[in-house]
C-alpha cells in the first residue's frame, strides 16, 4: 500500500470521528437554518421582497462564517487534546504511522470540514435569497467603486469574499490546533481562539490609534482581508497591502504549525 493511500486512510479515520458525532450534524443544521431564518424573518418583518439578494447574502455570510469558525475551532481543539484526555492517543501511536502523519491527517480533516461548511453556507445563502428575493446578476452597488474587483461579476466578488473569509478561518483554526497540541486543553484552545476571532476587530481598531510601525506585523492587524476587497486597509494609517498581509499570515501559519508538529512529535504520552 502506497504512503499516500495510508495517509488518506488516516484522513478517512479522522473524518469518521468528526461525522459520526451528533453534534457535527447539529452544527451543519444550524448553518442551514440560520440563513433561512434571517431571510424569511427579515422579509416578513420589513414586508419587502424587492431587495438585492447579494446584499443580504453578504450579510448572512459574515454571520454564518463566524459560526463556521467557532464550530471548526471546537472540533480542532478536541482533535488532539481530546485524544489525550480520553487516552485514545495511545491506540493511534502503537500503529505503524508516524506522529507527523497522524497530526497532518487531523489537520487535513479539519480543513475539509471547514470547506464543506463553507460550501453549505454558500449554497444555502444563495438558494434562499434567490428564492425569496429573486435571482439577479446585478451587483446593485454591492461592489464598491474603490474595490479592486470593481467591474467584475458579482460571482467573482463573492468568490473572493468567501476565499478571504476562509483564510481567516484557517488562521484561527490553526491557532486552536496549536494550543490543543501544545497544552492538551480543549477549553484553553476554544477560549483563546474565540477571543482571537471576536476581539481581533476591536484590537485592530485600537491599533489604528497609534502610528507605531510595528503594529502592522501583529496577527490581528492582518486577519481582515475583506477590507482589501472593499478598497480599504486594515490599518488606514499604515502602509499595508494585500500581499503584505498574506505574507504575514503565511509566517504566522508556519509558526503555529511548527509549534504543533514539534510539541506533538516530542511529547511523552506514557502518562
């Protein structure tokens, strides 16, 4: 059996751990239900069915992606820490798989789970808004004139928007995965990661009050890539570009995963 096949079997094993749990399907159910409730509820309250479907879809996407990030963080935090607390990590390590392969399979399974949720989010938000408000290909002023996507189709704009939201999700989940691997505490991983998700905007706002050049290198200042999509900068008083933020996120991504791999490979699990 080839190494790639062995690794994919590990990923399938991790997928089974995720999808055989009732809470996973509850999470997916919430992702489906929230856009439906928001669209139908808002239409009934305002008695207005002439709005632009893309505008409401964009708003719902921001809300649902926050939930997707939280759900993936919960799974991520327990992916490693849960194995240690339940003692099942020993059953994995006695098999002919390297620790790197085991950890990588867990991480890949998490990314696949986040992609599935993102696809469900897009499909449901698009379908319910097209059904209730009527389908239109007109962006209707949704794409700002200052946006680098100005003049492109609304499909392209929403696609890039989803990509940027997903990249932020990957960073938060990678942070949770690192904490789970390093401290064996799912509670700590969940708590600090959710703090990173929701406090990031506030901290970024506070950072705009200073003119210190070093603030643009902080993770918080580079998480909101969607600001570039609207022709803005996360820190208006700083010389920042999309390329700069992507490089900074790549550096933090490498650091988070390097810590995860280093600690997991060297950790004693005899106790």
